[in-house]
């Protein structure tokens, strides 16, 4: 769970897209909770230890179109996640139209009358995960690739056929006669792809098991917990087939999975793993496998359902399976839908209108987009051009409620009100710089094109849309809270926010904790600053840096602590149970950051999962980061955008935001004098080594 989370029960209503009545309300199972991958009992970082709370996670019992729906609520924001729906080109979420008695006005839903629209609606769409590809079977590796997927071809001395990819059929939801099958990611340094940018959830070597006791033991040993990935029959019968596992004697002892039959007869040393059904049944999906070969060890990846199988065998851009809704003011019924076409691109949404200028598209306000649409519909994060208006092929209803924000925070901004009024003041720095002051923030931009430039609140979030000068300069944005925090030797400053984290080498978000006043970027050489950022093209990495009396720049980065997978693999150290940053990234998918800093250490977490820990320098026993007041800054970077966003994988950015950038941020808060996060250094080590 996120730090400080409490488990709540939610209620979900689900019905078929074609239904006009008879939807079913299903309460969440008593005591249910969402498993956060990689934290578990041994991963550390699971509790807030006195920091900022105000969030809630819950698993949701569900019957109907969507399966394994979970909701995470942080104050007035809901992140809804679910299993993919076969055939879906995109997903969307919107507020359900209600009747006077509180029931859903089913006749008003998009498609209820055979059409596709709900005039005047505002949807938030999932959009695509912009990820690197993997070659399949006989496809040649492209330049810069070092991973390969096999479905039809030789695998460790056995020729597999396409039909062999289906091992049986498994359930997607729990029941009394089923066992959860857990996926655990191997912590060994060779258990993921250490070459180039081809690293995904699927590239990590895994064990699949049904014993929760074994699972907890492995979590305590540093294995990454992916949770229950499907459900198997609990007892053997004439309708079941045994699935086996074996590790061969090849390099890395590739972990293989196969059903009873032809391959089982060809393999020695196999052991029973779990059962599957031999034929499809209600509530099941085909259990399929893809063999992954990388610069590390090879393995069979198991997935339930055709959509997950297609992702595993091809990777690249596929729809995200999570949706964001913001601005909850009370109990709210939301609709989630799988769509037959992608949500349409309607222009670059911005908190305010900015006319198009040479080299840049117009920035469009919510009203601009609504007015221009023939049905006054708004598709937030629509990414598709030239497709028919989407139609729902699956639909569910989710009831969510806000949770109280942490009243003990030293500072918190949920952006329920505008950040203004803004006053422009001079910024005595190099050309193309602007600075604006408000009662709550000091805003500064460096080396930008202006216009276009927009900042403000939208959907109870802070949005900033801007561009680097001539698509060719090292441009930066800094947003510093006017209220200060404090850093100390024997306690921690906890800084938290949520922000979208689509990142490349040239565009990425940041947090800066500095003992310097704003404009912080100008004053960096006079003090010490801790910097956190997501950086790099897919799969990106989470970085913690220390800037000791020096500036920071895109081509002049401060020393970073060696906490990334590639750093650890090159040093022969175990991989940590942290998520792949790219797998959390989406244009409308915000990620919670938590940074804990003292004068001696800094910890970083994403969505409650530990990412890295740095031991701050203390030459001669004196910490370089002194105790005392500090400023807290949200930052964004755009550098030489004209040659950024390689296509693939960044297809959407390449086509629609190549020379502009946009971030939306929320739940910005900090609290001084708290305990550090729960942390198991045997699994996620703290390091003084910098790169």
C-alpha cells in the first residue's frame, strides 16, 4: 500500500455494454486489500512512519464485464486499474449520469440508443503505454535491440509450435474452489535484461506458485511481488491438466513452464507447479506462454488472456489498463468503459487558451475543445487521429468516495483553487527567462519559447504547458512553494506529490529540496540541493542526486546515487523489488512520489514502492547538507525537443507534443520532523556510491 494507507471497502456495479437494466452491486470482500508489487513483508517502504497520509487502497469484488478492478484513492483522486479487455483499443472513465432516485440513467449512456455519444460529456482516456518493442520468432533484431520472444521455434532443445503456447485455461477472479497463482520476480542480477532499453514487467525471470507461505518467504528474500496474476483450480479432476516447471542446465538455468504432454516427455527434472482447465469455461481465459531471451537469463513468461499475450509477444505501444479521475467531492459513481477505437485527439489541452504561433500549435482550454466538438464531448488524453468515434464494448460502474487529507501536513495543496493571482517580475538570468510570483508559489522558466506558455489549475490539478526555445535549448521550469520546510539530522522531511512520469533523456519531472531560496535554479551554486527525477528513454529510471554548491543542467547533472537496475547489475548486486518506471508512465496517469530526506540520508518511493536510498556525503564527519530551513520545488525539463521523443516508441508525443511538453501535478505536500519510511536495507540497500 501507499504509505499511511488504510483499507476501505468500495462498491462496484457492473453490467454488459448492451444492457439496459439488471446491473449487479457487489461489495468488496471483507478484509481485502491491494497488493503493491515489490513492497510486501520484506521489501520495506510500506508504511508512512509518521509522514503524510490521506490515501486509501481497496480491492473490489466484481461481476460483469471488467475483472480484477481495484481503486486507489488519494484525497480527491481515484486511480482505477483492471484486467485488459480483449479487443479494446482504449479505455475511458466518466461521471455516471444519475436519475432522481440516485440510479444510473442508462438511457443517457453512450451507445444506449445505438449511437456512440453522450453530448456534453467529459471523458478521461487511458491512452497508450509508449514502450520499446521486442522481436518475435523469426523477426530480426533491430538496431539497439537485445531481447527476443519465441512462441513458434526452438526453446532450449525443444521445437515449440504456436499451438503449444496455450497451456490450458485459468480463472481471472478468485473463488472458494480456486487457488491464486502468484508471480515472483527473481532478484538475481542476471534475472532481467541488462542490455539497452528493452526491459518490461515481462522481461524479469519469474516463479509462479500457489503457496502464500512460499510467496512471503521469497518476498523476504527480495523477490519482486507481482501479486496474484490468475487463479487455478484447487483440485485435480477430469477437467484439469497439470502444468509443470523445470530449470534446465543451460546458462542461467532458464525457467520453463509446460503442460502435461509432448514437451513434458522431452524435459527431465520437472515438478508440478499448478493446475489449469483443459477447456474454456465461464470466467476463464487461455493461459499462454512466451519464451524471453535477453542479455540476462531466459525464461517462460505466463499470461492469462489474448490481450496480455499479444503484449508479451510484441510489447510496444498498447493501451494502459488504468484510468484517473480527480476532484471527488463526495460519494461518486464513475463509469469505466473499454472502447473499440481510440479516444480522438482534439488538440493540446491546456489550463488556458494560447493562440498558435510559428512552430507551435494552439493551446486549447476545456471550453475551446468542448465548443469545437459537434457533440460538445471532451476526450481528455485522446491520442488517436482519423478513427470513428469510439463505442463501448465493455462497461462497469465504480462507486468511490474521497478520503480526508492529512491535517498535520506543514504544507498541502490539492489545487482546489487557482494558483494565482500571478505577478510577473524580472528574472536576472540568461535570455528567454520568465518569473511569476503568487501568494503560494514562485514560478520560473528558463530558455523557453514564450509564447506559448500556460499554467494554472484544471480538474483540481496543476497543469503547466510550455516549450523550449526554438526546440533547441536546455529549458527548465521551477515551481517553489513560498512556505519553507526544515531538514534535520535525527528526523526526516517527507515531500510528496503526484505527477505524470513519461520521461526521456530530454523531458522529465523533478523534485528539488534545497537550502537556497528561489529562484532556486539560479542559487544552486550557493548551497546544497537534493534532487529526485525520473530520467531516460524507456524504461527510464528513478534518480536521487546531490548537488553540492554547484549548478544543475541537463548536460551537467549532479552526482546520482547508484540505485538503478543497470547500476546494480553492472556491479553484480541483486536487483531490487522496484517497479519499472516506464510501466507506471502514462500521459494521464499520475504517479505518487515520496521523498524522505535528512542531513544524512534520502529515500525515494514511487506509488509506495521503494526505488532507492542514498547516503549523503559527510566529509570529515560534517554532512554537506546542513540542518535548517529548506525550500521545496517541483520541476520540469525540456531540452532540444526537436530531436527528442524517438518514434517508436514515443508515437503519441512524436505526433502531437514533439516540441511542447505538459505536466499535471496534484497533492503537493510536505511535513518536517517525521520518522523515516520502513526500509529493509538488505533488500533495497542504501549506497554512498555516486555515478
